[in-house]
C-alpha cells in the first residue's frame, strides 16, 4: 500500500482493522493510515462520557488538532460528518460505514468485537483501544461480587433496611470463605490474570481455563482447556467467567456445564453475557442446582424488566459497571494520547 512501517514501543495497544480476521488480524500500526502531519490536522470527536476537566486536558494535549464533544444522547449527523477521529464508541457501529471520513476510532472497550464486521467491510479503518486500564477495576468488582455471595451480604442489607439486628441464628449457616476453595477462572487474559492474583491473595486454589491446557503461573494450581469445562467444573466452588465475545465462547457455559456444577457453587460473570446460556441459568437457579449467581453482563443490555433474573433471590445483578471507576476517563484520555504522541513523534509521514 506504500504506507511507512511503524510499531508502538511503549503503549499497550490492541486494535483491529485492515483485513481483520478473528484472532488472526494483520497487525498494521495505526500510522499506516494516519501519519504525523495528518494527525496535527485531525478533527477529533469525543463520545466518551467525559468530565469537563478531562476534556480540557485532552484539548490542551492535542495541540492544534480540532476537538468536538458529542452530546450525551449521541453525536449528531453534523458531528459524524465533521470528524476523522473518534475517541469513544459509536452505536450502532455501522455508523462507521455511513461516514467513511472517520478513519480511526479509539474505544474504551476491553473487547473490540462490536466493530469486527465494520472492519471487514472497511479494510482501511482502524479501531484501537488501550489495554490494562480497567483490569484492576473489573477484577476487584468480580471479587466483590463473589464475596457478597460467599458472605451472604444480602441478608445483612435486608436486615439493615428492617432495622433488625442480624443475629447468628438468622444469618445463613452456609456462609463460607474464599480461602481454601477451588475457584475456576474461565479465561486467561489480562483481567483474568489480575483477578487470579487477587484470588490467590485471598487463599483460593485457582484453576484457569484456556484454549489449550498449558501455561506457567505460580498462582494457578492447574491449567485446563475449554473442552474440559463440563468435566472439571464439578470440583469448582465458584466459576468466574471472563471471556470475550467470540463464536467459540458463545453459550460455552450452557445447560450441561451448569448442571455439572455442585449445588453449593457460585457463578460470577464479568466477561460477556453471551458466554452463559441465560435460560439454562435461570432454570438452574430456580431449582437451586447452584447456590447463586452474580452477573455484571447479560445477553441483552439493559436487562429487560421482564427477565426472571430480577426476581430470583439467589441472583445479584450488576448493570455492566465492573470497569467503571473514578479515574477511568482520565486514564482513557491518557491511553489515547499515548498512541497519538507515538504516531506524531514517528514523523514518518511528514
């Protein structure tokens, strides 16, 4: 294509584009589409729910580039026609097909699966994100969900609302600890590895599932393959799901896997809602085939009001907020600026 070659040396960046294929993307750096000179003339549309201070920081950091902040209910047609760079998400992602002037989108998402089909239709499009920003937030949220169930905290909050002292006789005798328990972590990406460190610190015995049953990690008791899930999950005290959206992971935690879990086990999902068969999960929870579930992600979001999950006493619902924290937007801006600066400093397109 005649573009200069360039590789990031310091930023942890994941991106898709340029003849994208699932798990086999050609790793072409963003500068192959946008050079340093073009960056200085770029028009950046910000769709992040960003605070004034963080937006001011972005504007000052971008120098001579033009910036525009989209309205909270989404960018206008004029905004989309004006921009050639987007910081944030576009919903639906097909807007990138309607506005070919946008050549680069930097997303706050951990996974970029929502943009896969768009990148296949537009080989020149680049979609990127900054890795690691939400790792600790998601991992801590997953631990919080697990502890809320193992310690039966819902009993205490209910008692507090009633102004009732929760005596030991009223506090469930089957409350338990994470220490010494077998916690199976489905996934081994950066967030899963962060979670494994925290679980190990709590004294859990951790098994990690990958495509292939191999790996070296002193915090992991055993590495298992996805194909072993139905057999091995029978020994799990908790199953924690952290898988991205993919064809091979859709419905992986289905009826057979859920039925194989022991009755005292918990399920925590902070990955993608499509990994778990929700209909099968509801049936298993209704008959107490498993002890409980804490869910941050769902097959359809927002979770419809008519979903039976809302009313099950052994379910804790978290509205896809595991990655949210007070400094998130500033760190997203800094991640974007790190990529921006490296591309601008390369000077290869000047």
